[in-house]
C-alpha cells in the first residue's frame, strides 16, 4: 500500500518527517489564518506568513497549505537534491527541527512545513471533513504537514549515513512515555484516508526525541502542490 500523497483541488503546508497532542497541551482557537499558542498572544501579518509578537510564524492559509490547514508553527525552507533543513518555532510547548535528505529534486524547491496538535480547532476541516486523528500506541504528540510548492513529485533517495527524513522534537512539558514512533497518512483505493506506521521506534532522551528514517518506505514521496504529506508522532512506555 502506498504511503500517501494527497491530490486535491486546493491544499498544502514534515515533512518532510512529520505529527495530535499530549494531554495537557491546550490550544487557543484562532482565526482561519492563525491560531497562536495560548502563551503567544495575537498576530501581525508578515511576508510569507503570519507572526505574533513573540515570534511564532504561521502559514494557516490556502495556499501555501491546501487540504487540512494546520494553525501551529510554520517554516518555509528550500529543498535541493542534496536535501534541506527546517525549524519550527515553539507551539504549545513543542518545537520541531529536522531535515529531508537526498532526493530527485530539480533545482530549488520551496516547501512549507507546519505543525498542529489537533486540539480546539487548530486543524481546519477539508471539504467538510475533519482531520483523521492518529490512534497509535500511547499518546499522539504532534502532527506535521509538508507542502511542496512546485509541480515536481519529490522522491527520497537513500544515502549512506544520511536519513531520508529526520525530526528532532522537544516538548518542554515532557513526553508521555519513554519511546516514540511515527506514522504517515495514506489515501486508500476507496478514497478514504488511513494511517500507516513507519518502521522503527526511538528512545526519548530528557525532553527530546529524534525520529529518523534511513530507508525509503514503499511509495513515500512528497507530492506536488495541491497535496500535502502528513505525519504523526506518538509516544508510549516500552
């Protein structure tokens, strides 16, 4: 079964390899273009997205996102064939940094990465349908979506000692478990969406966990604009 690449008429904001929330991460509902953390106050428009007075950059509009719009932190970064790095500001006590590895991109590709915890309206419905929550082992901590802004389909390439995707996630309140895993949202033949667990589990170290993939799961790719690649990270005791 292919790991999804969503295609729709209007969509997008890692991957990516990006993530719902720990109990205890509350979210203050916001407008359709911004839902800042309860600790971060209001917003003011800036080029390429919105930012609140304490520096949380968001991109909760269509475009650059297309399907389910995430109202958490956002980063616009450049992806080349040798990879690219991203860094999301703190949202609901969670920060995400990471990278996408080698791939088949031609030239420079603009990608938006956004996160959400799927609480109190920080994920907008798509065509009247709510975002499907991930119900893996333990507690889902965070979601992320990677949105390719070009017409290219980006396929990862394995490279010795270089992860095809990497997420470094820090939760200032601590994780609900000592081990975390990841999953990706997949479009099935009947048109419905379902989560597929990615291989591997990672140990939590303090308040941080690093999610990596070194081999390419079948069908994993970053779709062209009009779609999004959605990730979830869940944590549990092992």
